[in-house]
C-alpha cells in the first residue's frame, strides 16, 4: 500500500531539506580571514543557520554584540552566492521522501526565508527546478515567516485548500507561520537549533527525528 500524503507538502529549505551549514561556515570564514581572524568551527555556526545571515554574522563576530551593519550582511550574501552549493548536501532521507510524495500523487514546494534569488540558484544542481511546485523566498512577498502570508500564498497559487497542506520546518518561525496560516505542521528535529531551544514547546502537530520517519506518510486532518 502506498504512503498517504497531503495534496501539498511545503518545506523550509536550510536545515530541513538541505544541510547548507558547510556553505555558510565557508562564507563566514572568508569574512573572518579578511579581518585577520581564524576560522570558526562548523558546529559553532550550525545552530544559527536557520536564523539567517544576520544571526550567522553575529555569531561569527561576537564582538559586534549583535549589531551587524548592513554592509556586512551584503558581504555575507555576496560571498555565499560564490560558494553556494559547493559543500552543502541533502539531509539523509530527503531524496527518498520527495520521491515518495510524488509517487503518492502529491506535490511539494519550498517556502524559505532565504532571499529568492539565492534559493533559486540551489534548485538546478539538485534537479528540483521542475520538481518543486513553488518556491517562495524571504523577499518574494511583503512578509516573511513567521508571518503566515508566504504559506497562504503558496497554497493559493497552487489551488490547494489549507486543510490539504502541511508545512515541514526546523525553526520555531516555521511552526508559528503554519499555525497562523491554519496549516498542519511537522517539526524537523534533524535541523538547526540553538542550545536550550525546546521544539516540544513550539506547538507543532508532529515531531520527527529524521526525514525517513515521514516515508510512511504524513497524517492529514
């Protein structure tokens, strides 16, 4: 018997589908080297990846006290675009999960806070430019997660009822956005979380340890 999936499964990108932390640490280490500083360890940056370029820059340069200037964010994005995809890999089980969703006759798409122009550059190397039903970036719309607009827009663009959708993400903003949209949510425990963050408190509908745990399907309402 084939697995049962909602008609539309939406995913966060970094920390959910893609382990992009190696690309991110290569980026901040170029920035640190330019300032005469030694490299930052991958594991030290990993918990900050889902929080975006500002949070990663703040972690890489703690002397800034969290006050990251705009020119440093632009520097981060410029360097990241150069190294994008060179070191990142899919999380184990993701390829099989996407195959299973498609085999069940369902569609999947991506809603990320990564700038859209960068997210789109990720897709061709993965063969996803024709498979992903939709891609919404952090700057595609006037609002980004945790606002529900990106999820509501994705569902509307694809003609999917909210009850026929589920959102999978590794950050509290993902779950907050899904809840605000009235959409069922899955907490991806394999993603990036800072120490002390308690995903059980996010209020997700389902928590799973690995992508493979979803191969049997995702419960619908």
